DNA sequence: CGTCTATTTGAATGTACTCAAAAGCGGTGG
DNA sequence: CCACCGCTTTTGAGTACATTCAAATAGACG
């Protein structure tokens, strides 16, 4: 039951036989978080990449009190502080549960073991990182070229499901603006 | 001679035998561009990922006249409009040569052929995209949390070599500010 | 029910942009 | 090799976008 979603996620991109499934699942550690629990906190070594089985996570950067949201991760998404995960460094990001959330975690060591044992998983992670790169390049394009109001519209369209589950404060921190200013943007939109 | 740099780039991450080298190189197409030539123009299907053998490229997004630079690619870097390359869509980005530049290009079809024939290249592209993702996630963190003056400092530190080869206008478009404002930032810095 | 946080609203401020003009610099052709 | 042309950079004034701070209101949760 626990592994159904993650296996489907993997088998969208590569096909597995039973022993590969077994081995992969044996490397995963299940963890449950309550609302507001930290999956990762800044400064702590980032040992895991997490797959969200249920619930929702928020990854954010804290710059003396001002929070910038790097990503929201829903069910069926992978999330980590990729820089610190790969390079075994203290995390820059915090990852917090926005509601009761279950994740499956893969350590860097287990990921390496998996890739060594079953190289076909190289393809899987190639695609995962390829998609992450696409997502981030598109976000960079928007951040640089669009004013806040349009970035807000795009966010609501693209992440409709997420937008309805989180607060405006969190959306503002994803867009790189203050909650007060997002409130003004929304007020203007209602008028027109 | 032409393939020395790209083979070294690949063999930093995976080891190749002679037939793998041969096959890989046979899929590459060499192209030369003069200063200001377009390697890719917006609207055109993005068929290639390009490896810079010499020279320097700039990838930018054009939003009715206002240009936003997505990346600079130096010798030994890979560059493409990743979204449109993977999805076979019309490019959003333009890629222009900032000086006489030689590239080696791999089409999506040839990349697929390569991955199919020699799956070990999955690992190579996994690492390439992983690094690209790291780069973009770090950039997003900075874009959201730092004011323009600090982003400029970071750019000069991190891309020192690039910073000395390009105009301030181009740096400004990478930072998401106007050249006039970058000029003001620099003037203030000199004073202090 | 009370408390804590999110959201709204407004005033004052700061950051960054637009437009315009002048100065600087680099490449090109004669 | 110089003079000119076009683009980059600088500077300044006026404006727009976005922030800060404060206070009032609304919502969520134990």
C-alpha cells in the first residue's frame, strides 16, 4: 500500500521487475509528519530526497526572518535541497509540512547504491532532474520578465490545486513579494 | 581535435571505450557562429542541445522588447531551451553568439538514439541535469531573497570570468534590472 | 470562547523604472 | 590611422512598483 504511489511514479518512466521493485522499496524509509513539523531544517546536513505520499510540503529559504518559498511539493512529487543533498552540505533550505504528510525518503547513500545496483534508475533520475530543470528554467524566465500581478495569475493557473490549499502569505513568499502587496494585487483584480 | 573538449567533459562523469566515443562523436554536428549570429531563435523548433567548444553564448527571453538573460554559456558548457528541446516545442528563448563561437550540437533524436544504444549516457545526462537543477535552484533562492546590489556582487564573484567578457547591459538583463539602475549600483559601490 | 495568525487598508518610504540627454567607447570604412 | 557612427554607460528628474510599519478586521484552531 505504502509503495503503490512511488512505484507508479517510477514506472511511468522505466519498467521494473519484481526484484528491482523489492530492492528499491527496501531502500526507502517511511516517515510521517504532522502539520508544522520540519522535514529538513537549515544548517542540518541534507541526507534525504523525499517523495510525498500524501499531504503537502513547503521548501523555503530564510534570510533573516524574510522567507522565500522555493517550492511546494504535493502528493507524487519529489523534493529536497538539491544542492546540499548532492554535495553533502548543510542545508540552506527548510522543508515544513503544511498538513499531515507522509513521505518516503531515500538517502544519498541509498540512491548511489540503487544506481550502482540497477543502472536503469539512472534514466529515472535523469528524467526527474530534467523535469526539475525545465520547471526551474521556466520559473526563472517568469521571475525576470513578468510583474508580480502576472506571476500571481500564472501561479494560480499552473498550481490551481496548490493555490487553494495554502495561505496568501505562502503564495506571496513564492512570488517574492510581501503578503500586504499581494493583498493589494488581489483587491485591484476584484475591482476589474 | 574538435571532440577533445566534449569527450573530456563526458569522461569527467562516465568512462568510455573507443566504440562508445566513436558513436557519440558521430552523432554530433559541428557548427560555427560569428558574433551576433543566432544559434536558436524564438518560435523556431528547438532541435538541439549545444556544447560550447569555444566562444560564448547568451540565452535570453524577449518580452516585447525587454530582454531577460536566462544563462551565459562558456566553453565547456551545455546550453539549450530545455523545455522546448525535450518537448519538441517552438522555442521561447533566443540564443546568440557574443563572439566567434564553435559548438557541437546533439539533436533530441540523436540523444535518444545515444541513450538507447549506450544506456551509460543516462548517467551522464542525469548528472548534467542534476547540476543544471542545482544551479537554477540556487539562482531562484537568490532572485527571491536578495536585493539587486547583492545579486550583482554574487554574479561578479561566481561568474568572474564571464563578467569581464560581457557588457553591463547584459549583466543587468541577467539580474532582472535595467542597465541604468545597474549603473547607479556600481556608482554607489565605487564611492564606498 | 479566547488567542493567535492571516488578511486588509492606509500612510510614508525606498527601490527600481522610464525617459531624456550627454559622455564614453569600440568597431568600421575610408 | 583617424574620423565617424552606433551602441553602451552615466547622470538626473519624475514616476511607478513594492516595502515597511501600524492598526483594524477577519478567520482558524485549540
